[in-house]
C-alpha cells in the first residue's frame, strides 16, 4: 500500500519539476496563452495521422438583416456548434470534408465582431477566413460606429485585413408645399399689422 503511494508521489514530484523547468515566463504572461499552449500540445498527440489535414475556410455575411455562414467544415455536428456559439441565423453553401481542423479559439476571438455585425453594418458586409487570415469588407451604417469597430478590432488578437467604408448618409428632405408657404407668409404678414 505504502509502496504504491510512494511511487505516485515520486511520479508527481518528477512531473512538477519537469514542468517548472520547461516553463518560460516571458512567453506565458497571459493565462489564456498558457492553457491554449497546453491544449495545442495535447491535441497534437491525439490527431489522426492518416487523415490529410486542410485549413479551415469560412465566410460570414449579412443578408437581409440575418447572418449567414458558408465554407468548408469537418462535419455537420461541428458546424452546429459554431452556428450556436456565434448565434448565426443560417448556413449556406456548406461543404464537409474529413481532415478539417477547427480551432475554436478563432471563433471565440471574432464573436464580439459577429454579435455587432447586424447593428453596425449594412447588407454588404463580409468576413472571410482563409489561409489563417481574416478579411473584413463592408459599409458601416453610421459614422458613430467607427470607434466601436476599431475597439472591437483591437481586442481581437488575430490579424484582420479590412476594407471598411461608411455608407453614404441618406437624408430624406421634405420639400415644402409652395401653397402652404404662401399661406404661412400671408398669415405672418397679417399678424404684424
């Protein structure tokens, strides 16, 4: 009994010493980075070697005030997880293929942007992810959203190339009826005398 406990304690002590000596404080100041490195290292152990891996590709667009996703994913179960997590309304033009590796941290990073897409952009907005790079293109509805968008883009740690414009302001001007102007002017003149 004591022998088993001693072996377990010894193994625990050896693993702790290895962990402490391999830990690099300069690279691991943020707790998220620590856990993401551990996750990526352990994930690489369990990835099947017989499947050819491909990069993830997807495009998120706004159409008729609903958010749509299209792209290449591993399977329908994974797509459902992504659409539920990002609260995407529809999926369109979807392909499935074994070997697609989905990094859910990518979706965690862009979630604040996706949540604001309906409110901030018109129907021309498009966020695409290809070759590990984001591309954002579209028109902001209002110039006031520009600072909010900049703060969201700064909070995302992944690089995003963007082509953002401000949609032209559409002001409806009511043209006055000439007959009503004449009557207002005559009433004003009568009141003065």
